[in-house]
């Protein structure tokens, strides 16, 4: 999974935390209502829990310098909650999300998080490059069920991520590159966002690349909102780069970068990304240049290509449209959906009168999670990332699978960089 998906385009429209819908649902592999038990309300009231609803918090970047930046994180949570609420909720309680927008500011992330703490049972699906500011002030008695970009927050005992991010990198996709482009692995270039969490992520990836025998020729840093990449492309071309890694770049930067590559007649053996390039907007933004991008995903093809093979994809696409009809699914909405599903799975085992403590206990028992096939399997309890992936690329203006024909390929291990805390 690409950690540095910083600037994915989205709409600035907010997500309501109180949406309930009665639209028809597809069948979920998770079956949220099957394990619930009736209740007349909590005997010992817990923050965020009443007789009729359960409230969670979500602090993400939805406004500020790049409006709609990580709006998908909230759209995904709301979509899954809408689905669960359409089946009767959990123990006849409606799921509600209260939201905060840090606008890309650390102080806002912390302030919004602190403001929500008294009224929520947990935080679910929060996503921000400033998440370390809020994540570290959440008391250890409150679960944070979110994909954190910060390894310190990920390692906290109350953080449970559907796709844990650690201080290193999985070898699976890199071994695939090594197998298919053996003559080119000595000449690698990378585009890296100039943001602390992204730089740290690149450090872990670089460590693993070098362990596997890749040679780094050029690393190009870029700033938030940057759209001009000609000088970076020229340097890579002059340095003889044959594999361009865009793992640490967002879809807007990727589109602008490959456009610049096409303009400068720079044609490396492969342009590779591990997640953020698989976006409905890349083809529109990059045009024919998008056809040079290959991605290694730890998620099913959630834009719809896997809908017939993976029922959860169809369910996800349907309820994203219900929650936010003008929003195109992206990696952040997948993060939100999966986080909400992980939360609900634990909530179903937290007792008919759930508390913060019983929810944490239930989360610690979830050692294998794949969001109904939407994700490759990880271990949220031990914070262990998965090693399964699929390869896809743009062909004739459409995203298509390269391998395997269905499901995921599982190979390699996760290597930790000992120099990162």
C-alpha cells in the first residue's frame, strides 16, 4: 500500500455523520446483523453509547489547502454505517459518525480529536498526514480503528488498522518487479512527497529495496500541490533510470509526472506504483500517458472490475454511491469502509451493552481480517501487514488485471527497517 497518497482529488462537500438510508443493499460477506442480540439499552452507560445509537469519531483532512483531500475516509465510514443501519444497526442501535477536519494542520488534528473524545466510544477511519498529533492524545482506553500513516501511532496498543503500516516495506511487489525486470533493478528512480510521514515511509521502502539488490539512481522530492515535474523527469532521464517508483506519490502528482515523462520522451522499462495510482481520475488526468503505469495493489479492484468475483466490491461501490452520489471510490474510501467493518466486527462481540473496554477486548481477538475479500489478509491485533497483492495496469483506457486472474498472489515477507523507531 502506498503511504504517500497525499493529494488525491475529491469534492469538498462534507459527509453527514447522521445519514440513514433505506436504499436496498447487496449481500455482504460480513453479514453485520447476523451476530447481534436484542437489548433495551446499556446498563452501565459508556460514552458514545445510548439505547438507540452508537457514536464514533473521525478526524480527517477534508478542507484547507486541498479541499476534499481525504474526504473519502469519511465517505467510506459513512457508507458502511449506512449499510449496517439499513439492516437494523448493531443490537438495534444506529451507528453515527461525528467528524472533524484538521485542514492539514497538526494543531487542528489534536484539537478536533480532543473535542470528540467525551462523546464517542471509539475513533473509526480517521485519515490525515497529521494523524500523529491526534492519535497520540487518544487515551489508551479508547480504540482508534484507523489506518495511521505514523508508525508510532500504529504501534500504540489502542490502534487497530485494517492494513497496518509499519517501519519497513513488504517484499511481495518488489520481488515481482525483480522477477519481471531483472536487468533494470539497478537503475531505480523514485518520486517522494516532501512530508515527514512520507519521507519516513520512503526510508523504509528504500531500506528494503537495497536489501533486495535494487540500485537507487535518483530520488526526486516534491511539495504539496506541485504540478510541474519537467526538471525531475529530465534528471531521471539523464541518470539512466529504468524503473520509476511512484509508491510515495499521490494520484495528482503521478498524473502530472507521467505527462511530463511523455513530453520529455522519457520511456523507462516500467513506471510502478503500489496503490494510489489505481484511481478513477488517473486516466482522465494523465490521458494516454496513464497506460504506462502498473500498480501492485493490496486491495481488490474496487473501481468495479472485481465486482462479479468479490461481492464486497459490489457492496462497497453501491453504498459509496448511496452515501455520496457524486464521489468516485478511491483508496481512502476503502480505508474508511474497511475500518468501519473492523469496528463493527469487534462491536458485535463486545456485548449487548458495549463499552470502550469491551470493544478493545474484542478488537484484540481479531487476528485475521480481509474486509470480506476487499483487502488482502492482515492481522490487526498484532499489527502485522499482509504480503498478498495483485498487479493491474491501464489498457485501452481501462484498468485491467495483469495477475493473478482472480484473488491475490502471496509471496515474500515484510521487512522492518531497524533504524526507524
